[in-house]
C-alpha cells in the first residue's frame, strides 16, 4: 500500500489544468525535475530486492523537458536528444507498458525527451521522466485517475517514481512507498557538481551490501538518528544547520570533499549555500529548490 501526503500543486495539475486544456490534436509538454537526497539511511534488503530506506529528498530546478503525444497505430516511439537505454531498462517505456495494463488506447504514444539531467548521476532523471509521462498519459487517455491512484501506479514502475511525481521536500520511508510532505527548504542555492563517473543504482546498492556484510558495526551507526535531526533542522530554516545534518550512507563507499554531499547513489555531489560567491566550472550547476516534481508547461498543436 502507498501512503502519502498530497502535493496540492500536483493535484491541481492532474485534476484541473489539463482536463480543461487538452484536445485530441495537442501534445503535452512537461518539465521533469531532478532530485537530491538531503539524507539517506539504507536499511535491510527485502525479498523483492528493494532495500528499506529512510531518506529526505528535495526537488531542484534542473529538469528534463518531456513532450508526450499520440501517434498512429498502437506503437511506442521514444526519442531523446541524448542517451536512451534499451526498452526493457527504460523507465519511460516501462511506464507506458504499465499504464497499458490498465487502459489500452486505440492509438500509439510518442515521447520526445530533451535531457538536461545527466544520466546515472544519482539525480533521479529516469524516474522524473517516468513520472512526467505517467501524468501526461492520464490526461491524454482521459482515464481521470486521482493523484493517489497515479502514485500507486508509479510505485510499480520504480521506487523513486512516486517521490519524483510529488516532488518538493519529502520524507520517504519503507521501500519508498510511505511519503510525507515536509516544510520547504528556505531560500537558498544548491551547487551541483556533476561527476564524469557513471554509477548505476543497482550496482551502488550491491557494493553497499558487500560493505555492510564485512562491517558488522555499521548498523549501530548514528545515521539512524540523523534523519530525525535533519528533519528538525529543516524546520529551523537555517541553511548552515541543514547542511551540517545532510548525509548519505553511500558516502561510506565514496567520500566527497569537505562540505559536499552525494546527491544519490551516483557520484554527483551538492552543497547548500545562502548565496553564490565567485565563479564555478562548467560541470557545476547552480540550482534552486522547487516545490513540485513535475510541472505542465503547455499544450500545443502537433505540426
């Protein structure tokens, strides 16, 4: 079962905006926002292969642009300006197939992806794209699923897809299915440093499991309490205090430089600052926290 506190902006988009605007000859353009893990505690591995987690995530302004539209025949056509993995591993492809199990339209689905979120960087880019496509399909196919039903479908696609759909500042528990909306981060900048090293999520968890099996004292680590401390620090709206309580269990395998934190399972790192001072290299993005995971930009005629 999926439990979550609803993001009113997502509900507004799902229930009102596109149901009024979408017509058969239009496509839907959405922004799918990246996310960082402010805190990540990894628990035991369950029989289904997923780990029990306790984490706090934050949506950031770095985003992919997704266009979803009807095509002739019952085909699926996914085009990207950058990397797209094989269909069986592609979360957008999996999203469409999962949706088709519930409702099979008499037309095909076309998706164009303009990638801005780096691949395999620990920023949830694939999950964010999947969340955007799922919202668009609900509108395009006029299935009228309520937001809680969409989140349940999203969890079947991937454990990060629900949190990428809801967005904002979230406490995620269980295996990613228990979501609670927290206070938003205060006004700040998020420096995001992109690494050239590519790390798949599954490989990162395999390495972590090996580490735990040879370090039996790990479970007694104080990380168990740091999620609570991080949550309390967010309520203070003090960026320095929040930054001090940020942590990520994957940092036990890949220690970032002082003052920086791993964004997720990948090698990219972030830093919370009140304002940006000085210049940064081309591999550093300057982002803002955002209070949504998916945003509908427009509906437009297909030329």
